[in-house]
C-alpha cells in the first residue's frame, strides 16, 4: 500500500490556519480599498478683517426708496447689500424699542425666525463631514423608543421637508403649544405621538417639527446642546460674536406687529418650541460673514454644500401658486425671486425667509455675481416691504432695472 508521510506538505490543521489567515488578510485589503472616507470640512483659515460697521449708501435708488419708507414707517429694520466682500449698502431705520425711544443701530440684534434653519442644516452636514452621521441615516438611529411609523424616515427627509411628520401648527392645540415653553426632549416626545401625513419622500410640507428633530439629532451626535455646537463649530471660529440662541438675555430688539393703531410690541416669543427651527438671533454683518463662509466653501465639504443647495423635491412636484416652484434644499431654497416684482429679472437666488413674533426677514444670495442681500425687519407685518426691498437691492447691485412694485 502506498504510504503518505505524516508531514508531507505540512500538517493539515496548520495549512488550514494559514489559508484562513490569508483569506482574512485579503478581505481586509479589499475592505480598506473600498471604504469611502468621510469628506473633510474645510480647514479653518485666519479670519479676514471685518469692514468697519458704518453707514454705506452706494446704491442710489435703494437709498431713495428707504429714505421714503424709513421716514414714513413703511419699513423698520436693517438692510445690507454686498458684492463679494464689498459693502454696497448698510443702513437701519426705525426703533429698537419704541417705549424707550431707542433707535435701531447698525449692529442691532434681530430674531432670525426660520432663517435659523440653514444653521441647523449646516450642523447636520458638518457632522456628516466629521464622520459622525450621514444624511441617509434612519431617524430611528438617533431617537430612543422610536415609533414604528418613523422607521422609513431618513435625516434627508427631515432636511428637505419631505418626512411626513406633522408640523407643530398642523396639530391639535397649537394655540396652547404656541405660548407654552418646552424642552427639546419634550418636543421630540410630542412629535412621536403622531402618525405620518404621507409616506416619506412623496410630498413636501414645510416643517418646523422636522427641524426640531434635527436639532435633537445634532445634540445626540455631538454630545453638546444645539446652541453650544453651533457656537463651537461656526459662530466662534467665524467671529460671529453677535449671533446665538435666544435666551431672553441676548439684547434682541423688540419685535412689533400692526394690529391697529401704533405698532404693538410682541414680547412673548417663546422660541423654545422652535429651538432648532427658528430660535437664533444675529446682526446684518454677522449674517454677511455667515453667507460668505457658507457659499464661499469655508464651512462644509464641497459634497455636503452641493447637497445643501440641490433640489430635493419629489419628481414632478408642481409649480407653486402659478409661479415656477422653488428648489427645496436643506434649510435653503432657490428660485428666480425677481419674477415676483415689476420690472422682473430672472437671476437664480439662494435664499430663506423668516417670520416669528414681531420679525420678518429675508436673506438671499446670487451665486454667479456673488451678491448677498440681507433684510431684517422688527415688524411682523412688513412682509411685502421686506421682499420688495430685497429684490430692489439685488437688482441694483446686479445692474438690472430697479423694481418699483410687486408683481400681481
């Protein structure tokens, strides 16, 4: 009988062990080659010197318009227009506090309302750049005792207003909730009590509750409060010393509303219920710093910024009120806002509005010419004035025909 030596070719178990090690090493090499590293946020650069906060009125037509409206009270607030780093217009009109006869200052702090959403969206995207989360994460990864109805929701759906979570104002008892303080955990628990209004990703419904949930995610992923994360990630590095979370000790100007007779003060803001959707305050110049950094590539990776300003509306989503619909980004919109004034102009603008408890705002940016217009009003009922002024400033800075009225 043919005899095979006991150790011919090596011990069988040793050979198998060597083979297993080789397989593991090969798998590790493949995994290393295919892992996609998280995109890196831009490294912080030294802060450029900020321009002196002085009156600038290098746009004659806008100056004339605001001298009329500011003098008559048709507009109260501040306006800043910049082309690149150059300030073309900066001025304020009206009162910070009528009861004290205190005028607005160039560095007055205004409540931002929903302009705040872009900061929460940027926080999520910065955390993605840091490798701590993904916008494609299930919401339930970040919520304890997550309701089954939320299983299909991704962070992307919250960012793009396509989650189906009922908004605060769409729920029973909004009048009571509007004036009742709440913690972020309480807001999350309340949202979890409701079913979805539609399957995620199939419709759009503007949604403050979704952004509050994103604030919850920021806090879980970072280990910091939303206010502290925004401060550490953005405001402190950018030198935005006049921007932060409204805490009733922030020296924000008084907001007003036109309810018959003189403008009525609106001191009961209760921004706790929109803590991640509308609770920030800022100034004209801090917002310019923010816009220059955000749109100039100083805050997010190119991939994250591209996703922030992309259109995430469902396919075939219809036009809005007879006008071309806006692009729904993350905390930002894009559209040809100049179509809504006369004479019109068609430049694409990236923007967001804000309105809450005595304030009405619009921040818009035209990327091709690098023009930014910031209009902050401490009167809730000056919506049309804020919009027209934003487009007048934009048109004059771009060399377009100066709009004189809203399109009807």
